[in-house]
C-alpha cells in the first residue's frame, strides 16, 4: 500500500471529522463553526477545502469510493433473487446513513454551486452503467419483464428508482426523524423496490411479497 503524505492524512482527517460533526449538528454549520467544533483553525480546513462546496465534494468522493467497493464486493448467488437485491440495497442505505449529511447537502444543491454540480455529474455518469446492468440481471433472472428495457420505460424506471434511493434520507429527516433509523429502514428499503412493481413478472411479484420489509 502506498504511504500517504502528511497532506493526504490531514485531508482524510478533515473529511472524516466533518462528516461526523455535520451528521450530528446539521449541514448549515459554517466552516468557522466546523473548525471550532473540530478544535482546529479555520485555515487548516480552507487550505484544502476553500469553501463548503469543496469540502462536501471531497466527502462525495469518499462516499463514492466506499459505494463502489461495497457493490463490487457484494456476492450474488447463482440464482438471483429480489431478496439478494433487498439485502444489497440495505447495505447501501447503511452507507448512505453513515454519510447522511452529504446526501442531504446534495439534495439541496443549486445550479450555482458549480463544484458540487460537477461532482454530482461525475457520480451520476459513473453509476449509470451499474443500474442498466442491474435491470438486465433482473430480466435474465425472470423477475421483471423485458419491456423494462424499452427506452421510455427504462428512463422512467431509472428516475423513480434512483430518485427514491437519493431522497429517502430527506423524507426520513423531515417526516420520520422521531422514529429510529432501524425501524424506518425496512419501510424505505421495500419502498425503493416497489418502483419495479409495474414490471414484475409473477415470479418477481411473489418474491417481492415475501420480503420482510
């Protein structure tokens, strides 16, 4: 493993501590307030991340690396089932909850935040192929119908599925924060899969109804 430089170690420290603090205290903290809570000078942060956008873009890169590692390490069984996808989605949701401040910040990003917009665009392009592969896998396994690959159907399905996966934390924060994440997770977990409902085969529908959520 390549040895990290002092600068890389410092950046890693800032990103990790910022994630923990923003998760607890909310995403509206200024960099100065963040520095105070971290017990460092604001210059130590701005030397690497001049604005909050740069900081959250850095956090986004960390999240994407962890996401790609999680997905690549997931072991699909020879006979793919919706229960396996349900379990994978649960692991992704746990990762998202770990990085919940980032997801909430991302959902509130405006067109003027060019640094974050650029980072979001890179992440979107990186993940598009994975969703298409997932749909092909589900079709080949006889769980959803072939017409899910039709151009308009696929675009709508992609929007619904990814939108739910992106915004469930907003719903949890606004509407269900008094409930524990552990209690609400299976509700959102199954709700995400329900976006596939119009395309389920009888086999897929049977497996969906058997899920524990």
